[in-house]
C-alpha cells in the first residue's frame, strides 16, 4: 500500500547536507517526498517506500538542495549610500563624509523619516532578489532607527515581509548598532547613556511587542565597548531573548569571547578573531558567521581564521550582510563565491554555510537539511554538480523552490 504525500520529486539528485561520508551528503538517483510542510522521505529511489502524491515532478536529474538561509542582513532601511560610495572612490575620507551628514547618520535620518509602507516597499524589492536565488529563510536586523519607535517600525516591516512573502523571517533587535546623533552632545559618556536607554526601555518594549527573536550588538571601537555590550547581553537574557554579536570586524576587542560566554547563537564578521579565542567559541556552541561581502566592499586585508575554525569543527555560516553602507549585495550565491575565493572555504563548506549552518546561527534546528522530519524548504537547480552554486556568478537560479512544502515557482 502506498504512502500519501503532498508533493513527490523523482529522478532527482539530493545534496542533503547530511554527514553520510559523501561530499554534500549527496544521494544520486533519489526521491524526495513532502507532506504537511515537512520532508517525509529524502533518499535513494531504490528501496524507497511507495508514494502516491497530489503533485509529482520528474526532476530530470536536477539537483535538490535545502532552501538557502541568509542569516545576517540589515535589509530594512531608508535611502541609500551610492553617492558616498562614489565619493570614497574619488578619495574623500569617511570622516569627511560623516561630518557632511553621511555614513550611518544618513541612513538613520532616512529610515526615521520613511513611512512604514515606504520601508516595506523598498525592503520587499531587496528581499525578492534573495528569493529569486533560492533563499527560504532570512534574518533581518533593526539598527537604523536608534530610537524606540523607529526600531519598532523596522521590526514590524521585517515581520510583514515574512507574512506577505513565501519566506521564513527571523528578526533581530540591533539597537546597540551606533550612537544616535542626538546623543553626541551628552555630558559624560554618551554611549553609556544610550546603552541605558537600550537596556531599560528598548529591549523590554521590543520583547513585550514580540517583535524580536534575538538581540545583537556592534562591539567595536566605532560601536560599543565590551562592557557596554555586556550590559545589553544581560538585559536581553532578562527579557528571554538569545544574543548575537558583530565582533572582531575591525579590531580584536575580545567581543567573540564575551558573546560566547553568554551562549551567543552566533559571532559574526570575526576577521580579527585571535586563533587562541577559537576554543571559547567551540565551548559555547556558537556559529561563526562569515560576511565576505563587507570584507570585499571595504577592501579589507585581515581574513577570519578559517583554518582554526575548521580545525576546531566550529560551524561556519555564510551570509550577505546586506546593508547600504558596507555590503550592498542582495546575492547569497555571490557571498558563497566570495567566501570560497576570498576566505578559502570549499564550495561544499560554502553551501553548508548558506543552509544548515545558517539555520543553526538563527537557532533553527529544523531547517537546512534534506532529511525526514525537517521543514520542507527545498530548492531545485538545473546544474550538473552542487559546486556550481559557488562557482558561477549570476549564472544559477533555482527552477523550483518549496517553502514549507508549498511551491513558489
């Protein structure tokens, strides 16, 4: 007697992502069955259960992968910074641009001034670029409002994107992203004063509204000190929210060690992470999120310690860091290529970084693999081998994508 499923893929090669002793966890000549939003079978056709299906697709030896996961973006913002980009290329320094009202202050101004609807419309265009490449799960941070109402506005837009698009969205509150311009004239340390606002008012309000799945900080000389970030971590934990960290992007402030000591879901950027601190990340179970787009766009030279991360078996995720100032890129496939070319990841590591490890960086254990019981987030590619996804730039788009078992293409 056959087993019923909603959708059955046959004559398909599977890049399962499982550790089955084969590259990519590959299963050639497989079948994949989806039912009620979950994968019920992903394995060899030979010896598989008999299935009857509402929908059946002969994949003609295409490759199926888990839906892609972009686990670090700043996708909701107002305005852009294209003119600043041109100015920098003409030799104008960042400090001069900032004094003229540019830099993050410009993005904060435009984000605060934009209506919620305008932010949604612009963010939707960027999100659709990611969806076209097979992204099924997306993290979106706030952090360009830097005042409670604007931060809540950004988070509401992020939630709406998940509701109106066929997309899983995880939201992250990043109030500790930069010092708001109105605090710069404060007496004493204005950063301490602002962090008090973040901890005592913003985090409780965001948590009460149910608009954030995690809390992030920018631990850096131009951001906030480790002591200030620790205050945010304590407040986040008191509100029942997990934490993440922008750490060791421009210098080694030991932010990764700090975040790991609080059980961070992920430590992100980490170009300046000391190899001696890698063990601390291992013990916390945090995921190392690599963001080669910002490294490329800023023409940085310091690379993350990939060899040490690999040696300690720390999961490495790959994400776009989509933002207006340092990584205006809405292509996770390009980020995979950059991670391979610039950081030395293998194409298999890059794909795992944009699927399973990206999901783990968001605390999502039910995504990122093709296996029974996992969410039925699946992308189908007309390629000869999975390595092509990290090889070709703007050469691959999935022919079909299933989000929770529902085909969106």
